């Protein structure tokens, strides 16, 4: 059985400080394509909701004439959800409040080519 | 637009699903084709047809699953060009239902599956104790099918307590 093409990207992201999980999700269906998450995280639920959020943000951005969504960050009381997408796939990262979002953002943008 | 149900305890879980999943249509039925609740349909004949088809698909898929996998397929999904359909088995302690929903690009399969799991849990918690256990005859089946359709489309009153149990399990 061959390794997933996203394995490298996910293992790179999960090693970042404060990252609790990262997932590659189908934007249209919200189904997990591949993931690397800590125990206790409901990856299916996060994937479906994050994909829906990203899709709405993309549509909103297009409607406002802002073109494509570069990087989406949701800041919550107990952490962050970051998402970046390309060609119908969304890369989602869950991070603790202490995580260095700049580094995660850089790693996610670098990983974008893998989603193509 | 509100859901219409044959029994009051079904309304809140079904309405929650429709609101959360942004479904276009939702149908909860007994595996024999008897409608228990619906959202989005405007004609009784459409509900009747959808129930009959969903019950048949559910039964066929169950047997196919047993043949192929040793257990019935629990969920089915089909993506059309604009709309998608999801059919799932809703097992509760006292009853067994089939759930059908139609959604478009406003929702997604992932969201529908999440809220379907929630629907199952809400129905499990909301279900009343099993009171009636009557054998199904051809006459009682047709009576129940027509009774629930009539309640859903406002042609028949519910029981004095807001809804008598019409579920008869063999």
C-alpha cells in the first residue's frame, strides 16, 4: 500500500509547536482525505465544518470582489483553526493559543503546491 | 419552513437536523414505508412516493450489504449534478427508522453525516417508551400509512395527548 501524497505535508505541520492536528479535506464534501491529529480530536467533525467555513469564506471573498482566499485564520478562546485551499482541497490546521501562527502560516503556504 | 411530523417527539430532532445541515428535503420513515416526519415536501403524493422508494432502496441495500459484507449497508449516498441524496438507518432502542435527506451545494456530505449522527442521538433520547406491540396486517399497514400522511398534511387530528403512538412492531 503506497503512502498518501499528503503524508509529508501533514508530518511537517504536526511537528510545529502547538499544532494539535492537520487535515486535508475535500472542499465540496467535507470528507477527510488524509489527517494527522492528536487523540481526542473529532477529525470528521472538524473537517466537515472547516471545509464549509473555508468554502463560505471563498464565496464571500469572490462576491466582495476580493478574488481568492489566501489564508483563513479563525481565532478562538482556546486555539486557532487555519485553512488554505487549492483545486477543491483544503488544508486545515488546529493549533493551541501558544502556537506560532506565523510559522504555521508559512508552512501551510509552502505546502500549497502539494494540494494541486 | 417547518417540519411536519406524525409524532411530536420527532419534531425537535428533525427540525434541528434541517436547520443545521441546510437540507432541502428530509424524510423520516418506518422501514415499511410509513412516514413519521418530513420537511420540504408540499404534496402528500410526493411523500408517499419518496417513502415507498426509500423503504425499497433501504431494504435492497440491506440485503446487498448482507451478501457482500455480512451486514447491511447503513448509509447510502448519491451525488447528482445539483443535488445529493443521503439515506441512513436510524436505530433506536425501541424503534428502527430510515432517514432520507436531499441537499445541495449549500451543505456537504461531511456536514450531513455529522448532523445525521446528532439526529440519531436526539431521537434515541427523545423516544417515548414502547407501548404498543401489534402484529402488522395488510389492513393495519395501509391504515397507518394513510393516517400519518393525513396528519402531516393536516387532514387528520392527532391523538388527545398530541400524538398517539402509531408504530406497530412485529
